[in-house]
C-alpha cells in the first residue's frame, strides 16, 4: 500500500497548485495525510456516514467528500474544503490521482512478489508463465541476476537509487531480499555480453558508493534465456558472492563465470581438505609462513612466475626474491619457479583459506 509519506507529498503538491486544503483518512478512521495544520487534533467529521453511503462523493456542510476505491472497496476518504465547482473538480482529480497511485504501487508490489517467488523457486512452471503473462513480463528475454550487498542495512534509499538507475520496470526488476542484499534482474539485448554486464556492475558500485554513501559488493550470475531459469542465475550469483569473499575478498565485483578453481574448492568437504593439506605439506603449516613471504608469493603468482617483474613491483633486488623462494622451497619442498610446484602451492593456499573460512562459519 502507498506510504503516508507519499500521500502527504501528493496532497501538499496539490495544495501548492490549487491553494485548497485536502485531508485523507483511511477506512479505519485514521488520519493519513492533510494540509491543515490542526488536522491531527480534529478528526474528519461525518466519516462514518460517508463510509456507509453508497455514493462515491458527497457535499456535507460546506466540504466535499470523495471515496478512493480499490476493487470496489473504500480504501481512503478524501475531503476538500469548499462547496463550489472548483472544490468538486479538485476532489475528483485528487481521488483519481491517489487511485492511480494505488494501482501503480499494487502492480509493482505484485511484480516484486512474483520476482521474489521466482528467485526462490516457489512457483510451479505453469504458474510462472501464466503470472508472467498477466504482469506483461516477457518469457524468452535474455536476463542476468546481480546480487548487490551493502555494508549496512539495505534501506529503501539504496533500493530506490537502483530503481532510478534502471527505470524500465517492464524489463528490469529491483527488489530487496534481506537486510543487506538487493537483487537486480536485468534484461539484456542480443548484443550485450560479459563486457557490458561488468560495465553495469561497475556503474552500480560507483552510483551506490557515491549517492548512498555505502560500500558495495556485487556478484553476477550467468546469463539465462528463459524466465524459469532466472532462479539459477540467482543461485549462481549467491555462489559467486560466497566464493568471492573467500578467494577474491579484495574485489568489489565478482562473476560466477570467472570463479575458476575457487568454485571447485568450495564444493569440497572439510575432511577431504585436511587430507589434501597434510599430504601436500606433510606436517608443515601455512601459519608458519610470515606475512612478507605470503605477499611475495602472491605477487609472484600475479606476475605469472616472472622473477624480474615481481622483484620490480616489490621494490626488491632479484637476488632477494630468489632467496625468499629458496627459503620457501626448504620449508615446503616446492620449487615455485616450476609450474607444477607453483600450481600445487597455489591450490594449497586456496584450500587452506577455504578451510579457515568454513571453520569460522561454524562458530
């Protein structure tokens, strides 16, 4: 239903144009909006007789009363001071405007509910297509799900910022799913692919960071070509969110299609991870490696095992880097200048990080 704030803004705007006071009360007799300063102290007179009357509008003791209907049921009663023709026209206009707002909000609410149930797999296949047809949502469009996580509670401000960023509500859907997560189901044209999707993600991060003053993390699912598969894209975005927090915590944008080996490691049970770590390190612990060594190894991997480039970026002499790699080889029996040993140690680091994450989740 429309918020009292929206109704108050509506009647304030109408008064600024017409210079007439307008009051809105709900069907339970509670005041919801008014341009009269003392409206809170004085209840609207004759409300009961207006609600019980079959007439949609009445003139009672110098004021015009109008019913605002929803499917034939009175949701609000609107009062305009004055018994002249202008007061009547203003009342008809205001009641029509509020009724149109109610229909628009109801349609958006229904669409939001449909998308939420679709994402959560709460709909039968036949219901998906029948409800989509009623809501005028195209079935065969290309779509992708963005899962937007904010550092603080995802209040309506962040949701409205995203809705303003993607105003095509017949094509794009924005809805909050929990306290810190917002979902964007974005319709794509036939030419939009991975590069364009990442550009959209960067636009979301930049806009929310600037306008909502909020730290943002965006996970992207895979592209789907049928409405029934939107839930799969959502699940992939959630997986990307979790895997990204483990293996790519320094990134604000992570895509399911670029998770790589991290997606496989995430599926491993903890006992199997422990067996792998013990076999690879034979009693040696990753925690025995100091921070400087881990930074060196990370940068070495980033530069594709290039000793010269790594030493340059770390601002150290080439021999210093070689010394550190030799020291690590003595500790782990792995020579990181060799591809096979490097990939083994890389996977070992990732498995160890995954184990630490899972163990923290248990507490």
